[in-house]
C-alpha cells in the first residue's frame, strides 16, 4: 500500500472512529453519579423480580459512567400498565429502562383495549432469554389431570390481566381445543396468583416455567402439580414430556395461528427504553446490558439459579417483535376474534 493510500485510510479511520468514542464519552459523563429507574411490568414476587435483581448487580459495573440502578414495579393489566407507563411517562433521557412482558407486540397487533404504546418506537436494548410458559394445576384443588379432562370439566385459573400470557394462553386452549378453563383476572402479579392457588381460590395458572423453578420448588418437589401444556415453539428442557399447544392441534391453519402467539416466548425477557432516547445513552445501555448479560459471574449465577440464559441483542429482538406486528391480516383477524378484541356485530 502506498504512503498516500495509507494516509488516506488512516485519515478516514480517524474521522469514523471518534463518533463511537465521542458517544461513549457523552454517555459516561451523562450517567456518572445518576440513577437509572428499572420499571418492571410485573410484581415484586416472581421470576421477573429475580431476573432483574440479578442483572441489576452487574449493570452499574458495565454501563458507562457506572450509574446506580433502582427497581420499581408497575404490575397490572397483564403487563400493559408497565408498557404504557414506560412509553408515555418514562423519562426520555436514558434514565428509565423497562422490563416488559413478552406479549407487548401481540397485544398491540390484536388491538388489545388499553394499549397506549407502539412497540416499534421503544428503544430496544436486549432480551436476556426466552420465557416459556406451562399450564400447572394444583392437584388438591381440581380433578382435572389431562387436556381431555379439561374438555369435560371446568378448572379455574388465575390471571394478571387480559394482556398477559396468563389470560391469552388458556383462552386460546378454550377456543382451539374446547377446554373449559375459567380465567379470573385482576391479580397484581404472578405472586398473588400463586398465593390464590395455595388458598384454593383458583386451581392453577398458565405462566412462566421459571416462576416455578425459582420460587415454588417445594411444589415441584412435593409433586403437588399436574402439567397439561406449554406454550413455546420448543419444549422447555424442564418439562420435556409436557406437550406444546402446537402439538395438540391438527390443522396447518391452527399451527400457524399458534406460531403467532408462540413467538412471544422466544422474544422473552426484554429490556427497552421509552421512545426518543438520545443515541449516546441508548448505545451505552445496549453495550452495558450486553456486557452484564455476558459477565461470567452473572452467567454462573443464572445457571446456579436454574434460570434461562440466551441473550439476544436489541436489534434482533425488535425484528422478532416486528414480525408479530407484520403477521397476515387473516392471522391477526383470527387472533382478535379468539381473544375477543374484534368488532362486535350490532344486534
């Protein structure tokens, strides 16, 4: 390479590279001595809290400027309350990050009542891993032991709201498989649902696998539960013998429909910012979260806790959410009908 070409290349690099370093310096100056609010769209009892508390300990180390991270909870309406809060109220300067539920794109696609956000406009930071759900019933509070039983007799399930998997997934089973689950909404997080199960107010719930593995090990060890189905597009390694909902339907149309809902399980545990966060702060958050999620000590703690770890960068998570939003009109129309969000015919 000639000296002239080398000089030109060096000059080009000198122009290109400072952009990233300038952004990093801006972010470090901005975050130094400040607090980041982590807004969780779930309750303080359950696996979401456990995940956030774990990564919280590593974020200060890895985010430029080493800001403190403070956790706040915005449970309600099946995660819609938290998503709405982040989108409409959360500070747009990079000091608010939301940990939202996997159903945010689905609820937007089917025009769920109360949705006041646009998934594509969030600042997508990371997904730390999938969120697979399983339908678990307390043996002492129901005689249902199989999907066939659930077609013949009613079982009452607890739900955090119509926007969450706790409502969506059993409702789909009722529509596609003819089960008779009665879903009671309004519980402020999965912790209260589990308490209701212990008291016998409800027989069970369709919710995250990890909420059992992390927080209800005594139920599993005591064999107090019966498992009927799981929602993901893959079988969770903790429940290899429990059928997926997609295994229980026969037509290609039904399978495609369940793929639409199952994508949320892969989207998983997402962290996003409100719209309009400056590039420097969003870049710093993405880099900091990625480093924290891949910190060897963090990964080791995840494994010891039996928690699912499979980080996905924010750009990829956003693409997955957009695929849900871009589903065919036929699929979305059917989803709206099944979930009761379609237009009702006037009498």
